C-alpha cells in the first residue's frame, strides 16, 4: 500500500466522502461476496467497535493472540489481500439499508476526523490494546480504502 493517507485530515475526510458518494444501491463489486450495502455495514463495524459497546471485548487470551498474530496485518502498511478472511463480527449477512449504512459511515468518518489524531494517540483499541495515532490511521484508512476499491471508487 502506498503511504496511508491521513484519515484525520479534513482533506482526506472530504476525499473519502466523495468516494462513498460515488456508490449507489446497484454498485457492483470487483471481487468478494458482499453487496454494496453489506460492505458499508461491514466498514461501520470498525467504527462501532470504537464508538459503541455493541461488541464485547475479546477475553484476555484472544486479545493476546490478536495482538501477536493479527495486529501486524491490520496496522501494517501491507494491503489486505482480495477475498481475505475476516473476523466473525465483520461478516454481514442479509439485506442492509444502503442509505442508512452510507450515512452512518460518513458520520463516523467525520466524527473521527473531528476528534483528531491526538484523541486516538495511545487509545486502546477493541482488540489490539493501545495503538499510536499512526497505527489508528493506517488501520482505519487501509480498511476503508480496501473496500471502496472493492467497489471501484
């Protein structure tokens, strides 16, 4: 992955929202199994783990395993592979409301930018323990970029 763009910058927030606004209910994926509304809901899970208590934290053993075996792939610069495995809570089944999921994602992106990188610096993540602002940036940007690219935007 080229250098991750700064998800905390107003410029990148606008860029991501413009990309999301190019999607519509009938956007087709270039790979994978998700419909566009499911992809938006899938991307929202990452933010729900930050801003809600919807998902219980993994137990200590699972957090240790995630930290040592998954964290590097999530916060590292190497792009996600197409059709890669995902955690069970990120698997979206059934129909989702495209407009609702799209607006939720846009709102989460704006909230993240407005809170800023200092809010996230050394903030504990749901699964990996404390992350630096750089790791948060890579994790959030890489995931969004991967799925927006999946739908050609």
